[in-house]
C-alpha cells in the first residue's frame, strides 16, 4: 500500500483471524473519535491499518468501533455485508467468539 499524500496511519490489533473479512481491505471503514477512518492496505491475520490523517488528536487510548455507533456515525453489519457481497448474519457469525462483546439494546 502506498499513500497518495503524507499520511498518519494507525495500526489496530484486529484482523481476519478475529473475523474482520479480508474483502474489506482498502474498502472498509472504522469509527474513531466519531469520524470514519478508511482501511488502508490489506487486512492481516491479527492487525489492520487505517488512515487517521483527517482525524484530529487521535491517541493510543481512543476507542475504535468496527460495528456500531460512535457520535453521529454508524457502521452496521449490513454495511459490511454489502461490501463483502454477503449477508449480515455471516458478518456477525465470523466474529471470533473470544472477543468481548458489548450488546446495546
């Protein structure tokens, strides 16, 4: 992966072994500080990179949302399923059972 401009890239400790589909390489987005950060490069087994260049004051302790809501932004299982050409049930079923879950009703 080569950036088109000077960029700030964050490395996240989640990858396809955790259930984040490789088809989201260079296509997916995550939420950081209520803003969308695009996935850059390939999803690796246990990590991925996102471009945080346009998100001010990103820090090591910031929450990252892969599926859910943060601020006014939301990424749903349906959104990810559409990018992967599958259904939302498969997106959820792929999530590694060892990952902690927070269910909000």
